[in-house]
C-alpha cells in the first residue's frame, strides 16, 4: 500500500442560524473546489454580535484532503 500525504487548510464558515450550519457551510464550500476531503475538525466557535444581539455564528474548521503530486 503506498503512503499517503494529506494537506490541512483552515476555513471559517458563517451562518445566521447555528454553529453547525456555519461548519457545514465551510465544508460545502471546500467540497466545491477540493477533491478527496477526509476529515473536518471544528477548532473554534464564536459569534458576531451587533447591538447586543447575535448577528452570525462562526465556526473555524480544519479540513484535510489527500495531497497529490502532479
């Protein structure tokens, strides 16, 4: 079995509804341009607040995918 190498990138997804949807948005965007996604790890959660109200949920997500040499 050949050895594999994976690259990890960090993305921030946002949602007006929830952290779960924010993380899913980041993964969905990555899936649109990257192949062979493997793991997504939520590394940080926060909220954008305006006038004392939550405006958006944000999830910082580390996404790994198989690295291929050309």
